[in-house]
């Protein structure tokens, strides 16, 4: 992951060198936000049992809050347009690199959290947790991409955020786009996560 994130960093820096503009610098901020849930799940994974018990609830809540920032990077593909000073293929590689990192950070972080849930409550509950987490993250992607909320709005703008969420929950048929994005992205992320988990368990044939 470090090598892949470094590649994204170099691509952003290369673009700034070619164009003299900071146009895609926001991708590095988005990458930083994607690292946060991975750092939180890693913290829970490496913490000793007494410490983990004390920090489990606050760290888990923070993880739920920041987790959508990782798969959110996929939607930065919306920024792909021909621009002067840089080839379109370069911007495609740059954005795909960041989107890939966001997706892999999301899956790595979710795998850590699912393992913790599974150890305590069993495999079925672990997969139920992963499914709900991905669906909630897809809802978070909608809130971020289309309503322009971010994780900090829980503290800085909670009333507006709460109103918009409750309004969509109570009147689902008035907001088909909300639930379309949530369902389609949720299924996409769930299938991708299952595929990555399955591939991770696949072993090469032993060398004869």
C-alpha cells in the first residue's frame, strides 16, 4: 500500500510540474482521509486486550464516521475531463491510482474490523457487519458527492446533516437517486470485497 500511495503522490506532483497548477491537489487530501479508517482499524488490531477494550467504542465510532472516505475516492473519476497542458491518459492514470488506493484501503480496513467482529460474534455476524458497513459507506458516498457533506459535518453542521438524512429515510420515494446510488455502489463494493477476500484465500498449486 505504501508503494501504491507513493505512486499516486508522484503522479500528482508530476501533474503539478507539467501544468504549474494545483488542480488535483485535493486528491492527496482525499487519500489522507482514506488512510484514517485504515489507521483506526490497525490500531484496534494491534492494541493489547485491556487497551482494546477501553478504546473499542470510541475508535469504532470514529471508524464508522471516516470509513466512507475511502471508497469515496472512486467517485473522483467524475473529475476526468480533457484539460490543456496534460494528456488525458495521464489524468486517467492519476485518478485511477487514487481510486484504487481508496478501494484497497477500504477493503483492508473493513477486513480488520470484520475479523474483530467475527472473533467475538461469529462468521455470519461478521459478514452481516461487513455488508451493513459497505451499504452505509455507499450512503455516505452519496452524502459526500451529491450533498457535499463531509465527516466533519457531524460536529460542525449536525442539524442540517441530520435533517437531510432523516428526510431521505422517511420519504424514500421522493429521493430515488439517493437509494439508487446507495444500492448500486453498495452492491458493487460488496461484490468487490467478496472477490478480494476469496482471492486472498486462494493458494497457488505447490511446486512439484
